[in-house]
């Protein structure tokens, strides 16, 4: 299925002429004119907006009431105002309302310093509150799952975590319970929220209500630095960000949005496996076999011995790249073996070299596809693999394509699959 070609239109916002794709939501289109509209519940990768927080209200010429910019598509000639007195009063009121029950514990909150509620309260809030009554209280923190803790007093009911559970991972475990000002996020009968993507709700939460038990109280934003990398724990090669403290210790892993690869999501293996970096069993120094036993040596000696071994082997050398190697590492390995050592023996399959005919078929441009092409495919065949185990992010891609674009899914496998309920046909 070909990707839709966007048609650009022009609209006016706060006196600026802005060009944006027709139908794009106003909250995103405003960014093209360098104008920020505050919001809590909206998140582009969650799909269709719900307009739950009402923080993104704007004034649109010709409409009698303020409109939620997260659910209003832009149209040609539209005139929008985000700085009128009515809009400012609405923003002030929403912030004041949200802070009625939100605890003032920013100094001890893990989200403090990188919290959208803090930023929006400072930028769009009234700066004071008329509310003097006692705030609501819940028992805290509770273990929502073995990996996620929930502080219900901080929750602003933005709906993000519930939507992720119901519309993205489709495990349907998180729901809103109770009613009115007693509403809270929970699971059926208080059961643990267990799933392969549960860590994403921590990153989605715009306040400190959902926190990672592995990172909780370990560092503050001004103690850390971020470093971009690629996850190598499965073939998906998701883009990630390492949170590093003191240039020495990895404290957490966050998603680094790349719509072409991971769509901004991470599986729990990629998000929490960083703790193995500090495991005592991990080999942290080079070992060389000396006298029949492996002995720890310096990097200089290890590299010189490896280089000498490769030099002796020459064109008789061979290299097998594993699934955890990145594309860049694969390119460098084949460059070393083919150009430096003169050997043609480079492969990534333990079963052996492909036949030349097979290799030519796989190299045909008309048979190649990007990961993001799954979103626009008319049909997807899942052949004898369990994506949620072998390439979890592709599982979310297939679900997204079926849910949003009506992609037909066919599962052909020797055992039941997690995608069976989404499939139009299942073959055993």
C-alpha cells in the first residue's frame, strides 16, 4: 500500500502564517510555527486523541467556544489564537484545578526537574491557588508491577497509561476505577500489571505517578547526562538513550523516538536489562588462554594477540556476525575480513552461505521494505515466529497496522501466537 502524500495548507496562529499538512492536529501544526500549546493527555504515538485534560484549549475564529487543539485538525484559512484573555484564563483554571489534589512534593519526586506538570504550572499556571482544604490521600507507593510503582496522589488522570494498555500493547490490564474525585488507575482485582511492554507507561506519565522501581530515588536530573545508543538485544535495534551518572554508571534506559524503527516504544527487556552491566558475573577485562587456562591481561596484549592470530590466518579467516551486532558493526567486520585479510568468508547465518540465486532474490529492491512500511501494508504474513519474543517492537507495529489502517494479518506458525486474536487468518 503506497504511503499517503500530504497536501499542505496555510493557516494563521497568533498572527503568524504557518504551512502544515491538511488534517494534522492543531497542537502539532502549531509547532511548525514555533508556537507551543501545553497539554498532558495528548501523545502523538498513542493515536487518536481523547481530549481528557482540556489543557490545550485555544480560540478559533468562527467558533463560539474554546476548542481542544489536540483533537482539532487544521484547515486552510483557519485563524487561531493561543494568547487571548479567555485562553489564558482557561489555562490558569485547568492548572489550578489539577493542583488541587496534587501533592507539593517536587523535591522528593523522581520526576522533579523533568516534569511537564512543573513546566506547565510555571509557564501557564496562575502562580497561586485559592484552595486551602485538605488534599486527597492514597496509600503509597504501591507496586503496580514488579518493575513499576504507582503514587496515586500524584496522578492527574491524563489517561495515557490506560490508553497504552488498551490501544497499543492491547493487554487491557490498566483501567480507571471508582468515580469522580475518587478515580484512580488500577488493575482488575489489584492484580500485578505484567506484560512485555509495561515500562513504557513510566515514560508516558507526565507527572511522578508512575516510576521505575529500578531507578526510583537513584538520581536527580541535574546529576545525570544522556547518551544516545542502539539496543542490541534483538534484531529490532531500537533507538535508546542511556541515562549516565558520574560518567561511570548507567542509571536507566529511555526510548529515543525513531518512527522508522521503533515508533518510540521499548520492550521491558531493552528498558531494564541495563542492570546486567553491573553484574558480578560479567566479563569486564580481556582474557587470553595462557598455559591451558584463561588469564586476565591488558588490552594492549589482548589486541596484539588477536591481530597476530588474524594476520597468520589471512585469507583463511572467517567471521560470523550475531543478531546483536548493529549494521555499522557488520559493515566494519566485513571490511576487515574482506579488505584487510582478503577472505570472502563473512556470514550471519549458522546454517551456511546462501546460494547465489537466493541472495539475488533477497537483494531485489522491489522486495525490500522498511520497518515503517508495515504501517501502510495491505497485508502482513507472520511466518513461524513469535514476534513478541523474537522482535517485540514488530509485534506492536503489526498490531498498530491492523488497528489503525485495517491491515490484514495472517499468522502461519506451528504453535499458538500472541497475534492470533488480531489475525484475519491463522494457519497451523
